[in-house]
């Protein structure tokens, strides 16, 4: 018996016993790790950790499996470390033991951080639920939707409070975990954000109140303009009756703009961010200072249009009572104008040029000098066009009149009348185009070439086809010149003779053109 005890003591207390003990520790540790992992997973599933986290963040996470696996591997590593210690493998078990000691020493800190995080999450959730419940019992959302047209704000406010609390909770968790690399910059950022919160809240309140006021006033203006029934006058001015382009909608938008721009300026100044607020404020100030000129310019255009439209209607009515609409038929331009009346053209021209002059005033008022110069040049060109059109109209009328006279004469013919009409129209066309200022050099060159061609044609026809007539004409001219020369010689001789005899010269004509002197027969 003693020998058996000694044998068991020598063998089980030696290497074999260590191996058996290590295996038992490993198996038992593995079973415990499996059990603790399963228990952890079941506990987390009962509190619906995954569902709560996914609902809060809007993303899908499986934290239950992750935490249960962490628990399993931690316990299993402890079992491995114990088994290695039983085998006296200190070189291998020492790192595991140190890691486990570090983890075990960190567990209180981790539990404290988890507790802080859970408490912060619970507080954030309770705060969000309380705010949603409190605001849902009020009529804030309904008033914002009906009066100002703003979407419900209860959910947004509750979510903002929820995430702000979680942000502070995160900073506290990082501080509890002593993660200085993340804690220090996040704390500095949070301190700056907290110090800036009053400015943000003030700017948000200013903008929110201004937005509500602007939308309420816009609704009042839209209803007031709709009640006054000003859309009828707007339709006469060419403003459509569609919902988006109606006069009440335009008036409401202008009033909204007048209120919201100063509101945005005040909100940006409240933020006190020079990099953002200064350029934006300067831009909005320029827009705000330009609004009076813009409204004045719009008033000038609208008033000019209405007044000149009435004047154009009066002048058009006066012209319709005259025979001016029959003028195109007399001139021969009725086919070119078609159904358009001269009175309508005059009315449209009055409105058009009046709006151009108003455009010059508006451009000068708004400081658009380039546009003002372009409109001025366009008006000058339009005046030249009108002058040229008047010249063409009168010229065509004269051409038809003279052609008719030629055709009705005793020796007239239709061909000759058409030639006269074409010649006069060509002359008038050149004059009209020159008055319009359209290609002056081309018009002058074409007109000069035409006259030159006519002169050359006349010279050629006279030189080639009328040689005999030209010879007779030249002989008559030569005979007449010789007769004049003989007459001058005779007159000079009579004057010389009278001087020698001291008598008064008396020239008589004996026969034909020969002069006669008294007493010359005796001589």
C-alpha cells in the first residue's frame, strides 16, 4: 500500500500530473467561457441592446454578439494562462498573465466608463422623449405650419438635445477611460462650442423670429393684394394670372425679401464670425442699399408702360379715324404689311421707344452705364430707321404718282412709266438707306456706278447710233460760231471808219446779216 502511494505521488505529482491539471484547467475554463458568453448574450438580448442602439443611431449593429465574444475570449485566455502555468511554461504564460492583470486592473475603469455612458444615454433618451411629449401637447407645430409655412420643429429640437447630451457623455466617457489623445482635443472643441452656444442660440432665435415674421407678413400682403383685385391691372401689363407669377405672389415675395435680408444680417452679426459674417454682411448691405433704386426703377418702368399705353391707344384711335391706314395701299406696300395697320404700328412704336427712354433712366439709376449707352445707340439707330422709312414711303408714293402721270400723257407708255418708276425708286432707295446709315459706302458706290453706267450707255448710244445727227449738230454749231466772228469783225471796222471821219457810226443792215455804213457806196 505504501509502495502504491509512493508511485502515485511520484508520477501524478510530476509531469503527468501537471499535464492532467493543465488539461482540466483548459477544459473547465473553456466551458466556463462558453457559459459566460452565452449568459452575457442572453442578458443583452433581454434588454434589447441591439434594437435600442439601432433605433438611436439609425444603423445596424450586433453589439450583443460582439460583447459576448469579448467575454468568452477573456475567460478563455485566463484558462489558457492557467493551463500554461500548470505546465510551468512561464516564458509563454507570463505575457498572458500580464495582459490579464492589465485587463483586470482596467475593468473598474471600464465599468465606470460604461456606467457613465449608459447613464448619459438614458438621460439623453429620457430628455428626447420628454421634449417630444411636451411639445406634442402644444400647438407650436400647427401654428408654424399654418401661419408661417414651417415644417414641424418638435422632433428636430428633441433630436438636437439628444445628440448634445450624448456628445457631453462621450467626453465624460473618454475622460473616465483616461484616453488623453482623444479627450484633450475633443474637450477643447467642446469648450469652444459651449462658449459659442449663446451666439448660435441668439442668431438662431433672431433668424427664426425674423423668418416667422417675414412669412406672416407675406401671407398678409398676399391676401390684401388678392382682396384689392389688382390682378386685373397686372394682366393688362402682361403679368400672367398663374399662381407662381400672379401679382399677389410677387408682392408677397418682395415683402418677404425686405424683411428676411435685415434678419439675416442681424443673425450673422450675432454669430460674430468675422470670416463669414463680414463678407456676407457687406454683400447683404449692398443688396439692401440697392433695393430702393431697384424698386424705383421698377416703378419707372411700370408707370411709363401704363401711361404710354394709354397715350398710344388715344393716338391709335385718332389715326384710325383718318385715312392713314389706307396709305400702304396707295404706296404699294399693302402686301408687305398684310393685316397690320399703320395705326397699330404707330402705337407699338410709341410704347417701344418710350420704354427704351425709360430703360435709359433705369440703367442710369442703377449705375449700368454700359447698358445705358447701348440703349442710347439703339434709339439713335431706330430714329435713323424711321427717317429712312419715311423717305422710302414718300419716295415710293412720288414714284407711283409720276409714273401714273407719264403713263396717262399723250405720248406716254407703260414701259416708259415703269422705267420712270424704277429710276425714282432706285434714287429714293439710295436716299433712304443713306438716311438709315446702312452701308453708306456701299450705297454711294452703287449709286455712282449706276449713274456712270447710264452716262456711258448714253454716250455709246449717242456716238455709235447717232453719227449723222451729231455731225449735223456740230456743223450748225460751227456755222453759228463763224457768223458771230464775222459780225464782230464788221462792227470793229465800222467803228474804226467813224473815228477817222469824225462822224457818228451808224450801222444799218442792208441785207441779211451784213452791216452797212452811210456813204460807203460812194467810196
